[in-house]
C-alpha cells in the first residue's frame, strides 16, 4: 500500500512536470470519492490537508495544482467558467471568486497547512493569506486543473456531447457535458410515451387563441388540430430545454409572441417557455435607444444568462444591436472602468411579447413569430376552462409533467435517427434544424410555415403592402395571362386607394382635364409625390423589391421587376 509520503512525492512530480491535460487525465482515473477514510492527509472534520509553499518544501506552482486536486477530491463546487474561477452556492447562484471569498470557499473543503517546525514535518493548520489566494486564482496550474464549466441549468436536461452522443445530465456537475445542474431540480418521467406526452401538451395549450388553429373545436385541438403558432411556441420551449444540444458555434433564433388584443395569453406563453426549464421568468427592460439596450444585452453576456425576455413592447421593433445580438455566438464588450475589450460567449435566446408589433425585414429573419388572435371585443368576456398563471407554471408537479413532455419530444427525435426538417432558417441552419427537427415529428404544425400577415397588423408593414400591391396588379390580368405591366401613376393610385405605404407616400392631388370619345371633358385626379417621397418609394420598388418573388393567395409565384428608364419605365410582374 502506498504511504502518504510516497503519494506526496508522486503528486509533487506530477504537478511539477505535467500539463493541465495530464492532470485531467490523472483525475479521470481516480475513483469517484465517497466517504473519505481517515488518514494522515485529513483533518478531524474531513478536510484535505494541503501543504503551503515554503522554502524547504512545496513550491508555489505545486501548491496551486494540489489545491485544485484537493478541491476536486472533496467535490467542491469550484469551476473554471470561461477562464474565471467561480463557486456555485447551494441555492444555485454563481459567485465569481476573488482573493477574499476564495479563502472562505476553499477552506470549507481543504485545510492549508505548514510544517510544525524545520525538524517536524507534521502538517498543522495555517490560515491562507490574501496574497497567496490571489496568486492561486490567477495561476495556470490552478485554472487548468479545476473542472471546466460551460452552463448552469435549473433542471435535468439533455445534452449533445462533442462526439455527437446524446446524454442526459444529472444533478451537480456532469464531467461529460461540463454542465452543472442545481440540486433543487425536480424529478420527472424520462420514459413517458410520446402519445401520452402529446396529449398532455395539447391539453395544456388547446385554449390559447393561436391565430392559425386548423379547428376551433377544443376536442380536435386536444387530439389532431394543427397550428403554425402552436408549433413556434413548442420550438421556443424545446429551445431552452434542449439548449445544451445546440452547438455553441451557431446562433439561436429569437421568439416573438404578438396579438391583436391584450389579455390573449402572449406573456403567459412566454412565461411557460422560460418557466418550464428555469425557476424564474425574469423580465428585462427594453430601450428604444440602442446604446441603453446594449447595456442590458451586455449584462446578459456577462452573466451568461440562458435567455433575455422583453415583455409587453409597443410599436415597431428596430434595433441594430438586437439584430447583432441574436445572430452572434460571441461579442466583444468593454467592462466598466476599463479600456480593454473582453469576448463573451452568447448562449441566450431572445423572447419578446407585445400587441400588434411591427419589425423590419432584417429583424424578422432572426425571429419566429407566434400569433394570437382574440375574437372577443372584450377580453373579459372570454371563458377559460383551465386557468394557467405563474403559480401554476412554478408548481413542481406541473413542471415535472411538462418537462416529461419535452423529454419525450427530444427522445423521439433521437430514436427516429435525428431527421432534418423540410425547412430551416437561413443563417440559423444548425440550431433551427435541431429544434424544428424535433417539433416537425409531432404533427402539430410547421413552425416555418407562411405567416398570415394579411389577417391583422404586425410584422414588416412595407412587405405586407408590397404583397398587396403585387396581388392587386396580378388580379388585373385576364384568364390565362401570366405577364403584365403597370405604370408608376397606376401604382401610386392603387397605393392611395388601398392606404398602402402610408409612411412612404406623401402626395398632393392634381386634376388633369381629359376628353372622351364623345368630346365630353372631365377632370381626372392625378397624384404627384414630393421629391423626398418619390425617391424613397422608387428605391423601395426598384432596389428593395426589384427582382424579388412573391406568393399569390392561390399559391402561384410572381416575380416583380421593371424595364425601361425614367418616364418610359414600367414595372413588370411574371407569374410562374
């Protein structure tokens, strides 16, 4: 049996000559520590003794490496999070370690010691001082030897390992996925049959007024009805639950819940999406000023939050910093009171709720939209059989049921050999293929299906108006015709009659006298745009939508373009 003195010599040699990778390999070969037997290296209260640096004994690098090994042996929740040592408290808070709090955190598990005297090698307790703690925290020997931490999850969740293997995390630190799951995570059924999970999931959501339900009958919604918006919401729930299955090198789509009326349940659905997997539904302040909004997003990056939630917004969403945030996997930010930039990993999913929201095309390409539509003029007139509120969502029994459903959805995708969905979102192919792949197997709807913008406001208003213009122009064709042309004046007339492009068209009315075949004169109104309006609208028709295709209501495709120059210019539309 190896004596303590021989073990110390072996460790000294390892720590002096080995790399961080060697240390990890050495530690991987150790058995999982259970109750540690009494011995010379333990204090009476079970803490591991570690010799502090001294002139005649331990070197400083050896001390740093030994502290890391001892902390792992004691299962201390101290980890390397993106290059910073952190401590996970019992209630799940992440504490970034500094020399002061490291001393108190480390001495719960180890006992720093010094030799009793030059002639006596007995190790006795010696309090760790701040300079040594500071040196330890900044040393490569310590940082490379403590376990790497990628994420902290409130619940037991699935993960995809780097080799592509599916893995279900457990409470505490999981060395395979490098994820820490809180000890307060609820237990749930990981073997629930898919049919049962779908029935439960549908019953939880059948009374929500998703705009595009294929049936208004609650019984059909509970069994077979489909809805694009229902599928989008399910994607949002899966996106947080299965976030560890998404590659860190790919951006995550955002989710918007919008409605034609208040009290439709849009915020409740977002609360469900965030609250099933995480114990809180923290909401974040929204600013229409990009500089202030960037400050909020920087906080999300600094804290490695799993989501950012902007609730009950108004008007048009237009933010270059939000667009950049959604489509980036990391961002450089400047910490307070410094001039240097620090790169932070972006693991957050964006959630937005609001009534009759509008957004530009750039932002729309980064979002999946869940539409709700109340038919009652007074929301209080609506009767609901199953009342769902935040307390309902936070109930441990309800969360266990919903978590079991989400796990059944993910497990089904794995068992079906991970099929790809028919559609993905450009720029988000890898993450959307996993999330939509899971949801597309459930038969509840296509999350990437065509959104019915024409039913009520919302989205990119210019795009909606352009679709209406193309539809109106195509309707002028005779049966069998597939090509048509339209003049500038005719376009302006259509737009004014249909109240389209109101933010772009600024026209005055001029009357022109025309004579018919009988010689009768009449004054015909003609609309003349201001110079600025003419420039903006011409740019939209030519540069923004020139050469683009649109779908008609009957499913046919129309290509919008132009021919000629200046006064002889005409706009063309070709149906295929």
